[in-house]
C-alpha cells in the first residue's frame, strides 16, 4: 500500500511553520486539496473500487477547464505527429 499524500502534508507543515502570509496560506489550502486527491488516487491504485470522490477530489485542486486544456494540448501534439507521419508516407 503506497501513500504519497504524507509527503504533500510534510510540505504543507513546512509552509505553515514559516511566515503566514496570505499567499502561503492560500498555497497551504491548495496543498490540502492536492493531498486529499492523492489519498483518493492511492486508495484506488491499491485495488479498491473506483471512488466517486476521486474525481471530485482531483477537480477540487485544479482550475476550471484544466482537463479540457490538457486534452487540447495532447490532441495538438498527436495531430502534429500524425501530420508529420502522413508527410513522410506521401514522399
């Protein structure tokens, strides 16, 4: 059983022990969301049934539209590679 969220929690603790600026507090809050998402992923990867809370936990720590931007970037890369292969095949 692997649990990576403790590493994120250690970073959170280090951030909170220093100067508590609003920016650091915001990062501390964000890292809490990331740690929760990682816990959900670890549970699923350990062979437990997929949890509906995994998707919600991941989305909670991402900006709106992040999955779409990720997919668009991947599609552009694949399209570029596909066009290059088509060009080589046509020679």
